[in-house]
C-alpha cells in the first residue's frame, strides 16, 4: 500500500496548495484534456513495445501495487529450504532429490515453505540446476557460467517493463503540451468571445500541461521506480540460491553454503546469523 499512499499524499498536497492559493478545484477537471493526454500515452506505449513487453508491464504494474513478497521471512524460508535440501544431499546423495526436483509441488520438503513454492521463478531456477547437478554433465565452471547467463537474461527481462513505464512517464509532459496547444488553437478560433470566456478556454488548455507533468512525476515515474526495486528484490533471491549451490559444489557444508547466500542479500532484508541458526536447528529437529 506504499504507492497508493504516496499518490494520495502527492495529489492531496498539490490540490491543497492550489485551493489555499484561492484556486477553484473544479476548473482542474478537464475530461477532454485527460482523454488527449492518456490516449496519446497509451497509443505511444502500444506502438513502441511488443506484446510480450506489454504483458510484462501489465503484470508488474498490478504486482507492484500488492507489494513484494520477498522480505526477511521469505528469505529465511529460502535459506531453510536450501539447508534442508543440502542436508538431504549430504546424507543420501543427489539421487535422493530426484522426486523433489521433478514434482516440487508434491515434495514434502518444498511444501514446508509455501511462500517459496509459490515463487515460480525461484523454484524453476533451483530445480533446473539441481537437475543438472544430478545429471553430472556440467562441471563447476560451466554451471556457474550458465547461471550467470540466465540471471543476466532475467535481469534484462525484468527491466523491459520498467523501461516501458519509464518511457511512458517521460512522454506524458510532452503529451500535456500537445493537449495545451490544441486548447490554444481552439481558443484562437474563438478570439471574438468575451475576455471571461477566453480566460476559461486558456485555463482549460493550461490544465493539459499541468496534468501531463503531474501524472508523469507524481504517478507513473514513481511506479516505474517501484517496479525496478521490486525486481531487484526478486533477482537478489535468485543470486542467493546461485551462491548457495556453487558453495555446496565447492565442498562447503550446508550451514557454510547457506551463509554464502545469506551474505549477498540486501542488509535490510537479510536474516541475521542467529535467526538462521535457530531456523536450521528447528529444521534439524523435525
């Protein structure tokens, strides 16, 4: 609910300042100006992006209003899941994970962590590389290189939607000017009207510029920034999984390998060593 709160605060303060200055808020309601500005903006966005990017943008826009599910509790579950999987490998070998990898939704280990299981990107990334490790066809250097390439592509994909929304934000002020110019053209065609009537037409035209700038910097640009931050959180959890798997392949024990993943998490999201240690003891006790 952070984005709606920010929008309410921004719009509320802008409107309050206008009213306190003696302005009439009814004058700001100009549906035709809004139709011009948002019609141009939506049209430009559709024409400058393919269907894949538009779908990503719509998905990420809806998701950003719900807030990110990647938090300290989620990341602690990721560490606990990895710890439990690595412990099973250490005790019973990689082949013991075959059933868990092929059907994670039916795995007793994965089902303990529903929030992680619900993150399809992370589960797919984890099970794919566990499957490769089980097959034994790739050495450590090849596996790390493949992980790097996949994560790089994932980052690029996440940024497609962010760039599309950011471009929309950059275009809105210009489309506001277009709406204002169209209003001025109409005003010039009505030059014979009384000054009071001309003033209303000019004011309505200027509202177009106002709306374009307002929605650009107070709504759309903040949403693009929030989408980017949400994407970074999602990606960081994948980097943590990568670090843990590579550390395990390098011969580190499950607690040591999980520490590699814990240390690369964002400091404000990272579970403490004590929190992870208590979680690991809880997992061992089950």
